[in-house]
C-alpha cells in the first residue's frame, strides 16, 4: 500500500460539527455514556469528560467507578452520574486492560455489548472480543502492537490490516494519526491522515482528551441512528483534527498539560464554524 493518503482538514472537520438548533434539547443533541478512570488512574475520567463537554454535546453520563466519579463531579458538576438513555459510549481511558467485564460496573457491559457506537481507548481495548456494536479504537503504536503485531509492514499497511482483522475503525495515534476503516466487501476503504500541528502533544493524558472529543463528535451524530463505518471514521478524524488544533492553541503559551488541551476545544469549534481556522 503505497498510495498517498489524503489529509483531513478544516473544511472536512467543519462539515461534521453538529450545531444544535432551536428545537434541540439535552437529549436530542446527544448523550454520551462514559465508563473511564479507575482508583489507579482517576484523572483520565476528568480529562475525557471535560473534553466531551467542551466539544459540544447534550449530556455526559459518567457511569464509572466511585473515585473518578467524585473527581468528575468536582470539576464538571453538570455531569450526570445515574444510568439512562445513551446514544454512544466512551470506554477504557485510565482503566486496567482486561478481557473480563467487571460485574460491579453494569454500565460497562451495557456499553460493550450494546447497539450504540462505542469508542474504546486504552484499557477498553481489552474488551474488543465482547464488542457487538460499531466501534472505534484509539491505540498508540505500542497498544496496537499488542493486538496486531506490525511485522515489516508500513504504518499505513499495519493500520489497514488491523481494521480488517478487528472489524473496527482504527485511529492509530501519532504525530501523523491514521484513521482507517475495514475494507468494504466490494473493495476499497476509507483512510485519511491528520498531522498534528505541534509535537507538544506527546504528554500523559492527551490521549484521554482525544477519546473524549471523539466520543462527543460521534454522539451528536448518533441520536436515534447508527452511523456507518465510513461515517464513524469521518467523525473520528474530525475529533483528531479538533484535538490537534486545541493543542496548537494551548502551545502558544509554551508547554502545556493535557487539561489545557481540553479547555481549548471550545474555541477551536467556534473558529472552525466561523471559517477562521485555515
């Protein structure tokens, strides 16, 4: 696979931002169910939830463990922590990788075994064998290597093979992030790249922010419908683009922590819709 991959840019991303209309409410603009964080890594939940809220969404339901839930509510008190209707899920950031579904987290089984689209990040990759819904995975290279060894393939070939083997949209993170769907039965696949505008993103927690952004973008397009694999990939690429531009804004003041990236996402959305992000 040696063909050039198209860069996913501002115009592409702008087409996939769903702006709520006068008749929308918190349910019709999308409810994201979130099962992230753990006693060991509670901050991952805060980062993902913050990013989701700032991307534009009707509601975030955080249904993870008690410790991260308390931190999430302290940071974002508008987050709902009781079960209810959900349009898409975000699972795994800050969780231990395990193929077993935790019986103490019934929302985890609902997310993994349900029908709504699911974004699997970090520890969520361990649940791939249980997934029954359309899924997006967001591994970095070390995580993908544990799932599908690269061998002598290029990153492009590797990401495509992983998408085919796993049957999911693969977001292979890096300075040049690849977004790939499984090959269609009739031939062909969706594949784009999103090049980060800054290398300062290589810090702990920025992947949790990315997962939250992607989860929110997917959710706003999943109300009473299930997006196709190609649409899920387009939405994922849009999330990657927003994430990179937010990091670029954060880097204007020098090195930054992950939470600063999440806080800049709102501005990126505004700029993108105004057409000032070129």
